[in-house]
């Protein structure tokens, strides 16, 4: 039974709903990289419980659903060096763009923010280029 599109739809609805609730409750755009950054650099001050709760839910809910639904197939490489470099590049990119895919992609595009649309287009293009180089040029993936 083709259920991938259902999980994609449910995931999108969950992300969109979370972004809307975060904006309504906090008056701020939901951006995972900004939330992590505030916790790491200590600027979260009195908002760290809500930020830590948000991140805990961000990790726990998909894990719980994957366990209940049986998970889905992934094609993540087992090469830890590739994963570490990829993580560093994503972190660099989110700092450079002053936001991540959740902030720019989900919240920015839905609000028709030109900055969010441009940042998301650059993310997608950079991801495509890196994928082609890593897969076909370097044979890493």
C-alpha cells in the first residue's frame, strides 16, 4: 500500500500546525536553528524551558510515531565523516542565511517573505549541487 504520500502529508500538516501555534503563542517565527542557537549560546535566558521543550518534541514525536507506525526506509549513509561534514555545512548555511528551512522554508514562504523564498531557493539549489557532487563526483552517497 503506498503510504509514503500520507506520511508526507501528515508531516507537513504537523510542521505547519507547529509553526502556526508557535507564532500565535510566542509572536515569533519558528526556526529550529535559532532555537538551538539560543540554547547553545545562552541567550535563551528565561525562555529556555519552552525552547528545550520544543526541541525535545521535535526529536521525540517523530521517534514515537516511527516506532508506532513501523518507521520508514531511509537511505542515510553509514559514513560518519560524511554525516559530520553535512551537519557542519547545514549549520554554516543556516547561520549565513540567518535561519533554517523551518524558519525560511515553512514560515517565510507561507508569509510570502521574499527573504524566505530566496533563502529556500538557495538551500534547495545548494543541496542539489552537493548531492550531485557527492553522489556522482565523489561516490560518497
